[in-house]
């Protein structure tokens, strides 16, 4: 993680990763994805873009899991009215530095 000067109190961090990962790392990241995420990536015609989607989503799960204290495969996403994703039934760490509880519908 790269600390952002002046935002220490908000705990705002950026993580730069390469979406080109070795096979072993890709397999580990794929293992945490849901069936829907796998189907979504498989719909991409360009296989390079599909692999990048899988890696990006896996790293997102891994990062969020470390922040909220669960396994990457336990992270559940929901979408708001306009498709904006949020964590379902889990504490959400916002970019504004606060924490809130999101509640999925259903």
C-alpha cells in the first residue's frame, strides 16, 4: 500500500498491482471468485482482458478481506440502484475515511 500524504487520518491508501500475474497467483485469486464473477469474466471475448478481470477482482477481494477480517471468498458484493457496488452485510471502509454498515436487499 502507498500512503497518501495529508490523508493519514482518513486511512486512504492506494495499491498498485500488475494485472499480469504468474499462473500460480492467478489460480489462487480465481479460487476466491464467485460463479457470477467467473461467468462475467468468461463473457469477455478477449482472453487477455478476461484474465485481467479475474486478477483484478481477486486482488480486490483479497485486499477487502484483509481490511474487514474475512476470507476473500466470503466477501459479498451488491449493487445499488445505478450499479455502484458495495459490500453486503459487512462494514464498509469508505474513501472518505469513515466506516458504515451496508445492508443488502433480500
